[in-house]
C-alpha cells in the first residue's frame, strides 16, 4: 500500500475531438466503474458497481445566462492518475484519514470554444466526486451561470429520505421517507436505498458558488439546481474558474455512507498553519432556560444573560469539567423584533452583563466564555461590525463564537444600489461567501465558529478547521417549542442524511424531558438514555450539555456519562443501523484506549445484539451501560433508566434493549492486566 502522498500519474496523448469510444476509470478496489462519452451534442457519464448499473447516462455541464446552449462536439485530451495518501485531522471523528482514489480528467470540446470544459472525476471505493473546470474563458471575463446540466439518473426503484428545497428556512425540516419518484425537489445530502445499496448525493468544497439542490426531471432522473440571487442569476464568476465538487456516496449499508470521508478528501488541506488554539470541548450555556421561559433574551427583570447567572453557570462548568459557557442575549439589540437584525451591536453588552468580570471569573476557573452573534439575518449590519466584533472577543479571551442568522423566512436582507431591499437566499452565492468571510475574520483573531442557520457543510472544516460545527437541521430547540416536537425517528435518520455533510450542533442532553408538558408532541420525545446516546451518535467537536444545571444534579449517576464522554475521536465505526428505525455508533477516544457507544431508537420497542469486534483484540474492558429500564417509554415513562457494569472483550456480543424513543450509552473502559 502506497501512503504519505504517493501519486502515480499517466497522461494520455490528445485524441481527436470526434473520438467516440467512452473513457472509463475504475475505483482502486475495482468495485466501481465510471465511464463518460458524448452523444448528440451532450456529454454524459455512467456509474456501475460490481457490474450493476447505478447511474444510467447522466448529463454533464453548466448553462450560462442569456446564451444559447453550446453543443459538445467530442472528447479531447484525457489524463489519468492514481493517488493514495494519509493525512491527520487536527480534530475529528477519526484522527487519520486515508485518501485513495483514481482520477480521470476529460476535456470536452464545444461549438463555442470558450465553453469547452474539463471534468475531473475522482473515483473512490465508496463513491465519486466530479467538478468542472472552465479554463478557456479569458482571464477576468465575467460570466453568469444560470444553472447546471449535471444529472444523477438513478436506475431501479429506490426509497428516499428527503425534504423539499426552498420550502424550509435554514434547512430545519423533518425528513420524509417514500418512493424516489415522490420527490419533486430535495435538499442535500439526499439519501436513497434499494436492497443492498445505499447512495447519497452531496457537494464538497463549496466556495464562491451557489449551493446545490436536486430537481426531479423524470422517473429516477434528478438534475442539479442552484439557488439564485435577486437578479435571477445563480452564480457570477470571472474566467477561468472551477466549480465545487458534486459527490455521490455508495455503500452496502447505511454505516458505510456515514463512515465515508470522501467529502473531506475533496477539500484542500488546512490554510491555518498553527491549529493548536482550536479546542474541541463540551460546554453548558445560558440557553435552554430561555427556551423554557425561565428567562429572556431581551433586557429587563427576566434577562438571563446577567453577570451573576453566567458566573453560576461557570461555577457549575468548573465543578464538573466543562470547558465553556455559551451565553445568548448578552448584547444590545435583542429588544423588539430582533429577527430583522438591524439593531444588534456586537461590542456593546447590556448593562447587567459585565464581559470583563465574567471572563476574569472564568479564567480563574479554567472555563471560557463562548461568544454569541445573532444577526437576525441582517448581514450588512453584521458585516460592518465584523472585524470590531471579533477583536472585542479576542481582547476578552473568547476563542469560539456561535453565529446565528434567524432572518425573515431564511432570506437575508441587504440594500441594493438604488436603495431597494434585496432578499438573498440562505443557499445563494452571497450567503456562501458571507459565511466564509465570517470564518476568515474569526480565524484572523484565533476564534472558532459554530454556525447556526448556516449554508450546509461541505467539508470545508478540513481547509478551515476553526469551522467547528454547524446547525442546518431541526435540533433540540424544536423539542422546547416545536409543534410538534421532533419525533423519535428523527435522530435515527440524521446520521445518514444531514450528518453526512459534517458535524452538527444538535445540543443533546436534556434530562427533564417533560418540563411540565402533558402532550408528548409538545415535549422531548425520547428517554433519558436516548439523550445520553446522542453525545456519541450525533458527532460534533463541540457538544453542549443543553439542560439547566439543577436538572443534572438530580441525576448525578446518569450525568457521569456526559462528564466522561469525549468530543474528539481516534476512530469511529457506524454499526448495525436501519435508517428511520435505529442507529448505533462506536467511537474510540483520541489518544486513549477507551471506546464509547451510542444507540438511539424510534417509537418501536426492540432488542438489538451488537458484536463488539470494534474493540481492540486481546484487551478486556469494563462496560458501564446506561440503558432504558424495562418499563421505559418516551410516551409515559421517559426518565426510567438503569446502569449496569460487566466485563467484555472484542469476541463478545452485547444485547441492547431499546425502549420506544429509547437508547443505550456505553463507556468501555480499558482494563490493565
């Protein structure tokens, strides 16, 4: 096996533009085969797995605004290379990532010379990436991209998990499950299944481009679509340019999708040379109490972000080993209709919030203040203050910030050249670039970012590792005020849909699951053991123990798992899982010997037996198992749990009884012999 950056290249002689034979490439393990050809003025590609067709002929190319579609006349130059390397993440779901692929670069000639293009195909054993290079457009010449021709023409009858594009602000929707041909549009990642085959469409390295979604154009045939700007154009570029990657993950099980690292491998290496200041951590925060109505974001007698209250949280964090305290509602601007975001001041705390006193108190305890910038969708307002806001945090020893873009229905307000109000989509080129601007401004001050209401993650955390986590799905907050709240199946779907994009700031760990609500659809629809398991199942390098301190102190034995579970991992394995039914994940602590397991369940009681072959062979472990009690049920007895211990090894199998809405969380502590 060739590692450490070994690259084998083979450039083929230029072929005539009229060459008709398809050009093909196989994955390193030979399971996948991709071919491309030109027919009737259009470039296509196909994909097979072990000889079975996964993608029927699927179109390639971009469309340009106010231009007749240029015909593709044939294939020109072709180049191939093989690559096998290993690189280390500064933090992540696993420390070492292998990048092993075969690449095919194909030049397509065009009737319009400047619209000739190259496609770079990278074929991995677990999927593919493709991107366009329009290198014949003169340097500096402006072009407007109106859309894509890129297709995913699926064969056979698949089931799909999706929610519609455009209809859900900030990507916060419940997933639907149905026939592939029931899908009209779909946000990414878009996951489908037929017996023995799982596929998921996404994108990688989304920079200075509009985000992609899918539109169904016929039975099984989906075309890439791009979010447009206010002028009706999807993307403005100057020549020459390269697009983000379009990706397709392929696996025999849901776990093979979840454990793929293709998205990361298609991003550039880190642009931050010294990453030592980027710290994964668990944290608590002045947050859930506001959702429960025990305090307010706005100033006044119920204002939660006051100095005394934040110090109380810091004392709790220090006592139990948490690294930080998030505080929302600390700064001027939360009074009134803050969802329109023009009043926020990012270096002006409310009078009852003493930033200097709070950060001094935290520093003495070894606990950091985690910053918060809610913009209310007012990107111009935030943009004007961005550098000042980040310097303010740097001066006060704040090393991470949660950003928010609640906005008006997921649209962001800015002013046009004539003073008119323009609306930018959350997935448009403008917002893609704005999020990147925020991240770079934060990095300049050695600050990490956790983005809420984000552009969906596309693996940019490899290039900018201070981009720790994002929201981009229905998280725990919906369990406080959602009508209805998240159903139990939601967290069994996320690992194989949203989580394929990257880490999610779900904010797990609610212990008071009913908080006075009688109707189950108005409270957390899970058991307490399920909440513990989420710390393993839903990966994030920053995990919030989301409940209020007094609720943890009522269940100190269960709280011990939250104290023990890491957020940074050596290895991760997604075990036996059925999308929408249950999900089981095991992870090994980075730099340590212990393993942790999380299992979450839907509304149906079941028992699952898990082989422990992920444990290191020849070692014995004490398994501390936090599981549902026999009578546990999210509907009527959600707080019933039990804790048992037993010695196990890699050759053993472990039965996991999962209650309705339930779960199991396990620490496998390595024993010295």
